[in-house]
C-alpha cells in the first residue's frame, strides 16, 4: 500500500494516507515511510475503538484493503456501512464490492493498487455514499452475517459425514 500511495503522490496528487491498527509489521512500515520521505503524508493511527473507527471513516474519502490474504475482513463492512468506497485486493470478490461501491485489484500489484487509488481520487464524486451504505446493510450488517453463518452451520450439521 505504501508503494502504491507513493506512486499516487508521484502523479502530483495531493493526498494523505491514514493507517489504522497495530501489527507486527508496523515498525517496518514506519521505517519505510521515513525512508521514502512520506512522514508528512502518512500517519499511523494505531488501535482504534469502534467510535474512533467511525470518526476515522468520517474523515477519509475511501478505504483501502491491501491484504494478501483475508477471511472476511470486518473493516471492509465498516467502511461500506459508513458509505465509503472500498478499494481492495482480490482476496475479496466483486460480489463483496460491486463497481458502484469501489474496486477490486490484483493482489500484490502496487501498480494496480495505485491506479485504483488514482481513479478513486479523481472520480470520488461519482460514488454515492447512500447506495454504498444500503448495499452494506444488506451484505455486511451484523444480523445478515449472523444469518449467513447460521445457514452454513445448519447445512454442515445436516450433511452426513462420509
């Protein structure tokens, strides 16, 4: 993500990147940001409480998930429920993020991620936060997810072992 963001800045876009969360890679990421001279463009927000996450999503234009592997990341649903477009690697599918709600890019490609970020910056007015939130309510809201998990568990339980 940092390489992709650096490419966006090299295109003359005035943007900032806020990275939330903690993890074992944070110190390396901070050092890499300093090495690239992006200290004034990238901030590390650390652990966020639910209300802080809501405030953070309120302050950004879009959400980026640059993961190499994920199950079903809660952060994607949180962003979409806040009406924010999502750019994510193809650990998710277009069923998870349809075109009107963001973009899916190839995992491991800083070039693809940068291109999607550039497009999002230049077309952010085309995203409808209400449509994104409505989609999220039918796909990521707690009760929807619980119902889907329950259906899967019932199916597994009712299927005889072979």
